[in-house]
C-alpha cells in the first residue's frame, strides 16, 4: 500500500490533527445555507457532522457528555446510534458557525495535550470501546471516524480532497485487514475461492483473501500478499479481482454508498465480487 499508514504515536496524532483541521477549514468555508445540506451519513446535515466531531473530541478528552433526550429519529436505529446522537442533538439549537467555532477553539488545545502527554500507544486507557482499549487503538478509531466524516462533508459540499492523506491510508489498511473475516464469515464466500481488492488510488493498495476450510469444517479467510502465502500449486483457486478507486472503496466500506452507486470492474466471478462488496462495511456510523 502506498502511502503506508502511520503506526507510530507521532504519525497517528499528525493524521488525526490533519483530518480534524480539514473539517474546521471546510466549516469555515461554508455559507449559512451549506450547513443544512444533507450528507451521505443518514439523517445528518453538514452542521450535524461537525457537531458529532466536536462531541467525539470532547468525549475522547474525558469531558462530561451533555445530558439530552434523543427523539426517535428514523436514522437512530440502535443503542449505539442513540449514544452517538446525543452530541448532535445537544447542538441542534446552535448555528453552524457556532459549532465550527467550538471545534476550532477546542481542537488545538486537545492536540497540544496529546502531543505533550507521555502516554504510549500501548497504554491501556479504557473508554467507550471497552476497558482494555489502548491509547493507540482509541486514537486509531478517532482518525477513521474523523476522516470518514470529513469525506461526508466533502461529498456534500462538492469539495473533494485528502484521498491521499495519512488518514485515508489508515482507513484503507483497516479495510484490507478486515477482508479475511468479511469474505469468509459475512459474505459467505466458500472454500476454493480467492478475492483480491485492487485499489488504483490515490491510496494505491492491493489486498486479497484465500478462503479455506478450517479444522472445524467452517470456511475461514487467509490473507494473501502477507508474506505467509501457501506455496504456489498447493491448491487450485478461482480468483476474483475487484478494481476500484480509493474513493469508491472507502465510501462503500463506510456504508455511505450502495454497491450500485460506486464504480468498479471485475475480473472473475461477478456474483462473488458483488457479495463481497455488499458485505464490505467496516464502520458503524
């Protein structure tokens, strides 16, 4: 994959900072009416997207969350969605410019705090994602969340960009890492098949999975191109390759666009390719 995803403390903080600062810049460029544009994240406007990022940043910093009742909106379909909606609902009475200003004021302070902290990426900090969450894992999730919402804003405002950023590489790497599980357990692709994602860029990547039968008789996925591939000729595989851009891959993996609304080409089995793409959603909101 090129560019490679950062995996060190400084690189991860830099990626997080860059995505959130991009959201601030996009917010400052909005006209008043732009804040009410609907985005590809169901139920959320441009202003709602920024409100979510503000709330998530403050929660990441350990600040108390607002106490508000969330109505039964059509897009609030789970306890987690209701939990996430709290930060947005708490700011629905504010103007878009006020929400951007809140993020612009808080974010530099938060990033300075992260940079000055001596917390290592392997330090267990707990948090929303369980008591065993490390600082690095939590920061990684914030990078993906911020970048996905940045891309939501860019799509709504028709201002594409940052598809070659470090955060884009982090999310692309997550998708490739999830490929063995998704192909074998979610898409239900049977043993004897291999599927390859060939990503043409701006983040250029290639990842694949071989489906084999485990000792328990269930199919499971083995990553291709991992350095641990089986010797050539050990088994015959039907290989299906899916060719698509970074934008198409990440919008699909974020659950923002259905398969019929992304452009891709297939070499191999069209049905297997569609089954994988239908299953290829790796973020929850």
